[in-house]
C-alpha cells in the first residue's frame, strides 16, 4: 500500500519503519524528528498524505490531531483510509472522523498499548473505533505493527477503551505502590510480598508484569532507576483524558479522579516528571500519613 505517516516520534518512527520493512511504500513527515530507515521524507504533512491509500498519524494530542486532519483531509481521495494511532480525547477522535466522513475518507481511531518496546518489536495492541469497511482495509497494517487488534466499535470506541484501560492501570499502580510501602513499614520482605500477591487476589499487571519494586519480579523500569518505560507524564495525560470523558458523560469515577490528582501532584509539584509511572513507590516510601 502507499502509506503516508505523520508524527515520527518515539512511537511513530518504529511503527513507520516496520510498515516500510514489510514492503509498503511509506512517505513520512514530522515537524522535527528525522525519518527512519526505509521511509521517504515529505516536506509537509499535505505532501505525505496526498495520493496515499492510507494515512497514519501518531501525534501528541487531540488539538494537534485536529489541526493536521484539517490540513490533510482536503488532499485525500474518497475511499482512502485515515488511521489515527495517537492517544487523544474521545471528542477529537469523533470530530476528525466526522470531518473525514464528509469527504468520503474512512477514518479510524486506533490508539495503542505496548509502549516504545512494543512499537519497535511490532507487538502493539490496537484498539480500534470506526466502520467495518475501514477496519478490513487497515487490518493487515495492524498485523504488521502489532500482535493483537480489537475492533471496539464505532468512531471513538478505540479511544474509549484506551482511557478506560489506562484509568485501571493508573489506579492499580498506585494501589500496588502504596501496598509495597505499607509492607515495608510492617517489616515484610519485598520478595515475600511479591510471591504472595502475584499469586493471590491482589495480583495485577502492575504487580506481576511491571513490578514497581527493584530487584523483585520481572525486569521493569524499577530495575533501571525508574527511567521510563511509560513516563508519569504520559500516565497523567491519559488519566486526565479519562476524567474529561467521565465529566462529558456524567460517569462517577472516584478512583480514576484520585489517581489523576496523585499523578498531577507527582508530576507538577514533586520530582515525578520524566520518571517512570511506577516511581510512585519511592514517592510513597518517603511519606507518612499526613
Ligand atoms: P513523541 O512526542 O515522541 O512524538 C510525537 C511526534 O509528533 C513528535 O516527533 C513531534 O515532532 C510530532 N509532531 C507534533 N506536531 C506535529 C505536526 N503538526 N506535524 C507533524 N508532526 C508533528 O510522542 P510518542 O511517545 O511517539 O507518542 C505519540 C502518541 O502515542 C501520543 O498520543 C501518546 O500518548 C501515544 N502513546 C505513547 C506511548 C509511549 O510509550 N510513548 C504509548 C502508547 C501511546
């Protein structure tokens, strides 16, 4: 396929590289990042998108997505496909899909889970919102860039799934970290804590696959000085998106709200910015109840 790829940052660069390596003709554009191996450089987003069968975007937020979509959609032909893989607010995802539909372009929101490692290895999980027709055209590309794809429903459903997942992740990571800090103060050995919880009803991905305690459980950012991994700033972004969505539909999400407040304090007032989101453990270790 002829593919335009816009946003060649930490995630977009390896994703576009994998598409090119699979034999697709990929033309890429980024405001600052260089094009990866196998990808042809375009001078503008419009140039990257015009005349392609599929355009993929991997951008920082909904505002930038709306701006880029407004630039490129006029040059895209009816029947072509626009896949946004960024994590953005549900409203922006739906607004861009409506704008695309008005021009006959098949749009999908397809945010990912799996981080930079998953992007490089082609093992991302895609959660997709959009029509069946669009999904069937794009499915082979998801297979190149990922190992699991779920068609979640109509436009916005992919972003809805992503923010719900990450709201659970934020809350469980905090719960896991505060439990480790409590266990420390109770004099419980961390390895024993892991051995029990990872095989008991307190288990979760945060404990079992991404243990926040260094030297315990599988290799994780905790074993690398809490260098991300998945940065606290990005977790905060996703928690804010989940709260924005919850407000829009009047959903009561007290745990998600508290998780967003804790990551806000951690990133904006403490030393959490630029650290992995599991660095909540050393934060709790230093604190008492007040
Ligand atoms: P990044 O900041 O490394 O990359 C974004 C890129 O977009 C940058 O290179 C930037 O120059 C470019 N860009 C910004 N405005 C542009 C414009 N108008 N035209 C062209 N390019 C433009 O971010 P990332 O880590 O690659 O994340 C991208 C998206 O993926 C975000 O929405 C993020 O929330 C999501 N995400 C990231 C991860 C992760 O672990 N990094 C995991 C899952 C999802």
